[in-house]
C-alpha cells in the first residue's frame, strides 16, 4: 500500500446534532458521533434531504441552515481557521460533477495542489499511480484535465484527497455510475483514517458502510448499523460485482466470454 508522508492523524470525532425536518419536526436522531476510518451511508428517497445533510456538514452548519442542524468537531464548533484556511480545511468533497476550473495538465494541477497545501510536488506521481488503480482507463500525467472521463476525474480526485489533502472528512454525493472502482475508493479513503460520508442507493456501498442514516421528509429518521447478515450480503455482492467487472473488461477488450 501507499505510505503517505507527514499526514498527521490526530483523533477526531465529528458530531451531527439534530435539527428539524421540512415540517419543523425535530430529527428523530438527535445526535450522531462519527470517528475516523468510519464509512457512513446516507439513504432515502429523492427529495428526502440527503444532499441537504451533506451541505450541512460541508459548511459546518451552526443552526444557521434551514435544517437548524449543528456540526461539531471534537465536541466543539470548528474555528474559523478550520472552516476557511485551505491548509486546515477539514472537509473535502467528491461532487456529483467534476468541474475543473482551469485547463492544465494532470501533473501541473497536482503539483500546484501539493504546493498550495505545503507538500512535496513530487507527490503528483504517487497520486496518478494510485488513481490508476481505481480506474480502468489509465490517466497520463500529460493529459489535460478537461479531456478526462467522468471515471478518470473521480479516480484522480479520490487519490488526490487520499494523498495530498489532509482533510479528515470526505463527502461523496452519489458515486454510482462513476466508472471507478467504488468500493476500493471508499476503502482507500477510510483506510487513510478519513471519515467518509456517502450518499448512495448502491447496495454494495450502503452495506459497506458501518452505519447508514435514513432520511425522510428532510429529517434524520433513523440510523441502521450494518448487521452481520448484511455484511455477509455485502461480501456476496462484492463477489458478483468482481465477476461483472471481469466480464465487462473481457467485452471491452473485444474478447469472447468463455
Ligand atoms: N431539514 C430540512 N429543512 C428544510 N428544507 C429541507 C430540509 N431537508 C431538505 N430540505 C429541502 O428539500 C429539498 C430536497 O432536499 P435534497 O435536495 O437534500 O434531497 P435529496 O435527498 O438529496 O434528493 P435527491 O435524491 O433527488 O438528490 C431541497 O429544496 C431542500 O432545501
Ligand atoms: Mg441529492
């Protein structure tokens, strides 16, 4: 596995303090504590408030959003440096659409990002190497950001968050159909000691999470801990997924399925 230099992994707990749903009723779950290395799913029908909860975390809501929720770090509201200084930033977001603001090469972009974080620009090659373990279509350091496919962009951002960004909290809103090895991406981030919060209806990802928050009408209605049975279903799904991935690759390569 990749050893990431100078990543300080101080203990960290993120707490979501419940607020209200769309009708102003209190969240049934009034407090959720999450530690490093945990993967937490957010599930619920369309319009139930999943992206809103992600946004609450992203901006460290302090009762100042429509949900009135509060987000605490180690029991306290984060200070303004943690909220705003890019080197101290606690949250990284892997968004639904990757829009790169500048058209530069992958290598230039990564070196610039490493420098802005006060890190060795040489980490760029490590990021690309790692990203290429997550996507079927290899990324070349000289590729321009704007020509990357959706899967390549997400793989690159995932590896970038794992290696360059120290942000201990990673938010992912809908990673399905992303064209990257999803469970490996989550495993990588959690393995780096990050708190991974993922909105998903993909049974494999939802069951990979240790717990999932169930949203309804804008409220956090319950938290389900993944049971042993569910975990064994996850193992089965993972096997089927591996089999399908293999078949897909065979067909992509123009070969015949035996
Ligand atoms: N607790 C809340 N209080 C007030 N408004 C809310 C709350 N939660 C969600 N909403 C509003 O409900 C609408 C739908 O919420 P949101 O986009 O978060 O749903 P979603 O579960 O992400 O849906 P989708 O699956 O379609 O992405 C938004 O306009 C949002 O502002
Ligand atoms: Mg949404």
